[in-house]
C-alpha cells in the first residue's frame, strides 16, 4: 500500500482565477479519502493533477515516497475512474477489462487470469462477451471500476463515478465500492459533490471550497464539529439551521428566541441540526408551521422566525399541518456557534443547559 502526499499544490489558469491555493494533503497507506465540495471548488482539478492529466502551477505530488509530478500519467502507477465510464464501444467487457494490461505488455495468460478474477469480484463474469451498448449504466460503471482494479495500482482515483446513476444504483455501488476497498486496501482518493457519498464511503473526508481545504477529518467528526458556517451547511441532509442573531451578556436573541451560553457579544450565528430540534410542549418558543414535507421515514417541518427559517424533523407519518403552531426547545449540547463576520467556529460557550 502506498502513501499519497500533496505539498503546496496550486493551479492558476492564464488570465483566470486561482483554482487551487497551496493545497497540503497527506493520504495514508490504505486510506479512503473523499474530496467533497460544491461544483467549481477545485476537487476534480486536484484529482487530475495527481493523475498527471493537469499540470500544477506550483507544488509537488509524491506517491509511495517518490516525487511524480514530473512524470507522465502512465508512469505514476495510478488508476482513474471517470464519471462518463470511458469504455471502448467496439470492445467486449473482457477486452475492456484487459486493455490496460495488454497495453502494459502483460502476458496473455496473466491478463486472462486477472480479468476473470476481477470480473468475478464485480459480478461481471456472465457479461464478459457483451459490448458496452448491451450493458446497463450500473454494469458499465462496474466495468470502468474493474478496468482500474485489474491494473493493481498503488493509488485509485475516482472522479464522481456514480453521479450518472439513479438513486438505487448509486446506493448499491456505494456498498460495493466500500466492500471492494476493504478487500483490496488500496489507497484511494475519491471526488464527489454528494455529501451522502462522502459520509458513507470515506474513512476521512476533506471539504474544499474556493480552492482551499476548509476541514479534514473523520466523517462523524466533521458532522459533529464543523469548522465553519460553510462546512456546517454543506455536511448534513437536511442542512444545519444557521440563525443570524445578536448576543449580549452571553444571551443570544432572535425575536422570541433567547438562549444562554453564547460565547461572544455582538452579531453571531447559532447553528442546530433539524434532527436535534426538540418538539416539547410549553417549551417557550412557539412557531407556526409554514411547510410540511413528508419523506416517508421522516417528516420535515419549516417554520419562519424573524424572516429566517427553522427546520426540524419528526418521525415519518407525524401529524402536522401548515398553519398550526408547535413548541420547540434546543439542548445546549446540540448548539454550534459561528462568527457572523467570517463564518469560523466559535467556542462552545458556558454550556448552560437552559433553553431560554
């Protein structure tokens, strides 16, 4: 298993804005790291720099202790899976899987043995003689993944490989990719804009925006303690409530809402996840329901508060109607505080357990 190290990697196109700004990232041997962020944040560019498909403006790329940013893509011992499958339409599944081995001069017997082994592990054994046009989207993506696996590279690179699939296929292939990584243990860098993929696949997730790393950590760590307002709003579905108010003397106020424990005075942002808002009779904060979204296993309510919105989740089938009033409470342990000027996370406050 190999390590992957990015040191001060930047990318600026002539006459354009900086796409990546001095990225430092260490991926440990056998680790599954997911790069996540909105479109245009630089995550795919970073992946292509590792692969050698895009040249960095500055910085270094190291794989398994050797600097590789001056090497051609084929000399880096990485395998990349793209969003659009990139299969050869005139070749059978067998020939598509074996292509990188034939191209590398691997013997016919060894190529056939590896192809059969990979096909069996991905459930493609019955499809080896079919052409891509005879395959479903999920089957084509399995072939694309298999073509990367068959090379037995030092590093896997995945560029949004599931984004063209429907929801059920994405879920199925997520499970397969996770199981595959457990079996092979190959160092993996995976790009997605889907935070559900990031949370379920990664042993570590790296959140990017504007070409910079905003936070890196285990998925549940990033979820539980986001480093900024941006990360708090991006990780989690539905997104965290972020309420802009003002604090004085340790008390946060927003219209009828008052919460003790604010860590600063002045403008501040209070964060709380919808699933952590407590529906509690006579709690002190009465809100009218503006919107009800029945999602099967849960119900999502939206309530206005001083020109902003508070969302909370209830169990599926919960009886709620637009226009009715509910009483809610917040637990101090569930609160997040962010600086109103730069969005950075603030201290947790005094930990007062009172709600209002």
